[in-house]
C-alpha cells in the first residue's frame, strides 16, 4: 500500500483534528465505571454522533461517514492524541457492530446501528461464565424455544460496563444434545428485561467496572416472518462462527487501534525527556523507550497491512491472536518504563498509574495470552496439540 496519505486522507485528518480541538472536554470526565461517569461518557458519545464523528467508517444511513478503514485509523490516531474520553460504547461499536456487518439481517442493522451510533443503546459483552472463560465452548447458559421467541437462562460474569449498560450480546446453548462449539446461538438481549438481575463487581479501584448477570426466563422475541425483529444474530445453533467474528475484531483490529499506542509512546518520550537524567543507568530506560517507540510503529505498519488486506476483500483470521499478544505485552512494558522513569513520583501520576493497572489486565481480556499462544502454535504454526 501507499504509505503517503493522499489529499482526501490529509484533509480528513485536518477536519478530525480541528473538531476534536473544539470539542474535547477540557477536564477529564468522571470514570465511566461509575453511574455518573457512565452517563457523562454517553453524553460525549452523543456530541460526537451529532457531527457524525462517533462511527466514521460506517455507512451514512447508520450514522457514519462511509470513509475507508484507513481513514478510521487516522481518526483513532487523532482521537488518542487529543486526549479525548474513553469510548463507553466500545463493546457495541468495536465488537458487536463488525459482527453485525458480517452476519446480521439488513433489518437488524437498520434497527440496531443508528441507536448504537448515538449511544441510545450502550452494549455489554455477556460471554464469560463462572465455569467458562478460556474454555468458552463449555458454557452452560441456555436458550430454549418458547411461543414467539426464546427464553434465556443462566449466569454470565466479568461483563464490562454491564452495571450501567442497556443491552448485551452473548452465546447460549440452544441445542443441549450438541457438544462444545456446536449447538450454540448468538443472542442480543435487553439488560432491563424482566428476569435479568445485574450485580456489579468492584474492580481493584473499588469501582463497579464489571457485572455479573443472572438470567431467569428472559424472553427474546424471534419472529421468522420479521427477521429484523430477531434477537438472534446469524443462524440458530451456529453461534460459534458468529462469535469468532467478534473475537477476531477484538484481538486483531477494532478494539486496539495503533493510535492508542502511538499516543502512549508520545507521552512516554516526553516522560523520558523530563526524567532521563535522574534515572539510574541500570534501569536501561533509553533502550526501553526506543523499544516502545519501535514496537508502536511496527504495530502501526502491521495494522495498515491488515486494513489494506481487508480493503482488498480479505478477512481477519487467527493471525489476530498474534496481534493480541503483541499489543497487550507492549502496553505493560511501556507503562512499566514510564513508572521507572518517574521513580517514586510515579505514585502521584494518576494517568500512568491507572494505565499501568489496566495494562495488567491486557493479557487476560479478549482471550488470555496463554490461549492465544495455543492458537498461534496449533493453527498458525501447525504444532501438535498439547495435553489438555
Ligand atoms: C479487564 C477485563 C475485562 C473483561 N471484560 C469482559 C466482558 O466484557 N465480557 C466477558 O464476557 N468477559 C470479560 N472478561 C473476562 C475474560 O474474557 C476472562 O477473564 C478470560 O477469558 C479468562 O477466563 P477466566 O477468567 O475464566 O480464566 P480461566 O479460563 O479459568 O483461566 C485461568 C488461567 O489458566 C490459563 N489457561 C486456561 N486454559 C488454558 C489452556 N488450555 N492452556 C494454557 N493455559 C490455560 C489461562 O490463560 C489463565 O491464565 C474480562 C476480563 C478482564 C480482565
């Protein structure tokens, strides 16, 4: 691909930069893992949506600008560089939406996406269960046919943002006679439906960033005459295939665009300029900052390659697992370097300290790095399966 941006890309960058300069709140919003902060972040999403800045690569009819994925990467670079608020809609716009574009009925797109773009519906991901995390196919929550739809039952856990979110998407066993990856169906349901109990779980910082979800006969309509009204994405009993589309986006592209890491690198270089003379040479910070810089740029180039492959009709695949291991490890190393640069002062710096604590979860969410290494070993390198 041509790495020199054309006029259209450059003018898009200038427009996004100017818009963010005029609109990014001057003070950080309260944490989105609190009720107040969640609504403040929803309001920010609405400000973006009003100017079609919330989902730039989507078709215009759903609230986007129909720009190519390459422009979306530019948007993300500018977004992170500007210090704009975190995206409370990220589960919807970065995980569910790409899945819908690939698998949903057009009526479902029309019904769901405009509301998602405006943050009228903020989504939680209801995949993990108490006994099914890495081994997601062992999940036990069920979907049973009933008059006019389905009844969902079971328990989900570690659902980010679901303490305050409006709707959720997850996998349920629809055929109890089928084993493992077969007989699962991908559902969307309302977190305020009768039968849903949301129990917040406090994170390290005490804020309810996660929720446990208890589902008891939660009704999801499924009218075959009006597929757009259905809460099922893709075919019944074929949910694993749909879920792999979500996972590939989560690991391989949309959840962690390079702009995030480029912005962290810029901050790291600034910290290095300020503190490099006071850090003991044993901390080896010069080389670690250089490594972070190289890693962020390597990730940027690799993402451009992914995006040009997708633009040429390709698909995300198991190579997404390599991405996921790379960005999650990079994030920890960059934050550790920043803390080492600041020495004891680091404890006074909330941005780096909070970022460091969050980076530690990177090797766990979106599928643990041990599991990604299994995928890389078995499916990409063709190594024999280990004993399980
Ligand atoms: C910040 C954060 C946000 C999250 N958000 C969500 C969310 O929104 N929705 C959601 O559904 N879930 C979410 N999760 C949950 C996450 O998906 C799970 O924690 C993850 O899949 C691991 O599952 P587990 O916690 O049950 O650990 P386990 O599966 O019990 O694994 C425990 C350890 O054993 C290792 N292990 C397990 N099996 C193997 C194997 N075969 N080979 C080698 N090692 C193995 C794992 O790598 C891990 O280190 C989130 C987690 C975090 C940390």
